[in-house]
C-alpha cells in the first residue's frame, strides 16, 4: 500500500487514485476464473477480496465506484464489474477474458449438477451442508459491506443515505428499483452540496 | 413439456430481459416466473423453484439462474443461448458506458454523481447480507456462524474457503 500512496500523492490531480499495477491477460483471466470457482453465495465478497485485498489491482474506493456503476446499469452488477475492469486494462479483449473467466467454471459445474440434481438433492446431508454454507455466504456479504462502509467518505449525508438504503432494501424488503429511484437522486443532491 | 423450444424464442426473451434487469438477475426472478411458468408454460412452478435453489447453492454470479432455466427448456444449447442473450446487451452497455465514464474522470458533474452512487451501493450490499442471513439462518448456531464469518473476514485475511468448508462439514454431520 505504501508505494500506492506515494503514487497517489505524486498524481494529486487524479480524483480516483489508482494503485499502480500491471498484470498479464493470463493473470486477468485466471483471477476471474478463480473468483467464479470459489464464489459460493455471491461473487461480490470474493471480487472485493481478490481485486482489493489480495492482488491490490484496485483501491477499495475504486472497487466501490465500479460496483456502483454496475448497479445502476442493466445486468448483474458483478458481470458488469468484470466487463468494466477488463476494459480498463485490456480493452475489449480484457472484457471478454474477465467475463469468460468468471462464467466458465460455474457454468460447467452448474450444468453438471443440474444433470445430477434429481438424484442427489434427496440426501439430507447435502441439503444441510448447503444450508450451512449459506450462513457463511451471508457473513461474507456483510463483511464486504462493512469493509466498504469503513472506506466511505465520513459525511453525515452519506451515512444517512447508506442507512436508508439498507433499511429500505434489507429491513423493509422494498423493490430494489424503488430504492434506487428514490435514493440515488437524494444521494447525488447530498454529494452536490458537499462538493460545492 | 418435452418438446424442445425454439432457441430463437429463448434468445429473444432473454435479450429483452437483459435490458430490464437493473440490479441483476435476482430482481427479475418474479418476472421470469410469471413469463416462463404462468404465461408460456415452459416448466412447472416446482421446477422453477428448485432451479433457483440450485443456482443459489452453486458458485458463480446470480445470473447463472438464467442458464439453468435455458437448460430446462432446451438442454445445453438452451443454457448457452439463454446465458449469452442475458449477458450480451447489458455487457455491451457496461463496456461503452465505462469508456464514456472514464473520459469524464475529471468532470465535476461526474465526481458529484459518483459520490452520490457510492453510499447507496454500500447500503444495498449490507442489505443483501442481511437478507441472505435472514433466509439462511434458522437457529442461533446459524446466526453465530454468520456473525463469526463476518468478523473473521472483516478483521483477518483468512481465506473464506476454510469457513465454507467447515460449515459444509458441520452441516453434513447435522451439527448446524
């Protein structure tokens, strides 16, 4: 992180600071392949762990920003993230590599499971094992959220928006589109006021 | 329900769905149930529900539910066509939009908008963690596992595969 910080100070004009990294197309593909393979219960926590914590290809702030864009565009946010991350480093080739890496292993596993499913789903042990891993997946998602929260700008308006979005989508189970349609304009307004 | 559907029909449906699915595949699960089960009768409601459960238990992005639905309707070709149809329009949008967004990296309006998106996203990620916990955790041991995982992942660098493995073994032996 230290070298990353030096770079950021030197490039003070850059608003979203980037950690200086270089990696090959092969590394890009295998990183997303790994994520796809291990991402039980959701890709997001794994994407954050690999791209931010382990490989340091993105800062926490950049990750959250890229995910935010993936969120408002149509399509699954992590698929959009793979497209945008790939594009940033290797253009269209990068997008294709990251996307296919992410999808390949799970697609093969899922189709294999689907063919077996009728027979093996009846085993009680399998169902219990799957249920127990779902509890872990929930914890992983919460940790990813807490990590993102910790790196957020410390402004009361932002905190309020996060709390409201959490309450609306989580506690009240309101439709996601409704939460986005209401909270994004409000949040942009807060952001505009604080940037003046 | 045995006759295999035209791949063109599958393709057409998911190409359109792709552009509606703001927020991801989970958001359009009710819409897919309505279309595929109730209107088109491509599968039974029971089939639909068990495919959703299977896709959530397996690794990978949520969008893979679409692959399973395509598979149910028209086998492996159905799975591939549904997956690509669901991902292509949204991925093209993301690709061109990310280029556009980078071009305005320094623009004040972009910084303001980006600053507004972030807190909403953080709230939604925490909300999905809460919803997952609410669905998965049926007793206090399960809640403890969720809490322990969250703390360990947040505070340490331990690979979550250890926690997944331990939970799977504990679950299989009826300890959880």
